[in-house]
């Protein structure tokens, strides 16, 4: 198996795994500009370890989203971090 094929197969497997995760809604979304994609999502701490002063998870749109990779594809990871 060539290295290029192996890398392509890994990329395809990662993409499949990424899009298999359920979307998690942010606790708050705020606009930082006039465009619809100029938003920042905030995920509050979740779970039994969430104590006062626990940091928020903040996801800021980087400006280069493509249709399949909008800010929602990061939401499962943001929710995972908020639960830690």
C-alpha cells in the first residue's frame, strides 16, 4: 500500500467518524460582525465536575468554512471538552 493511499484512507476514515457524531448546540452564540458566519459559540461546563470558575469552551469561526465543514462539525468536540 502506498503512503498516499494510506493517507487518503486515513483522511476518509476521519471524515466518516467526524460526521457520525451528533451535533451539540452551543449554550450561547454571539455575532462579532455583520456576516451570518461571523459568530462565536460558547459551551458552558457540563457534567459532575463543572464547578464555579470552570472555563468555557469558545469556538470562533475562522472565516474559511466550506459547506460540509461549517462550525457545527466542531460542536461534538466542543461539547466533549465542556464535559471534562
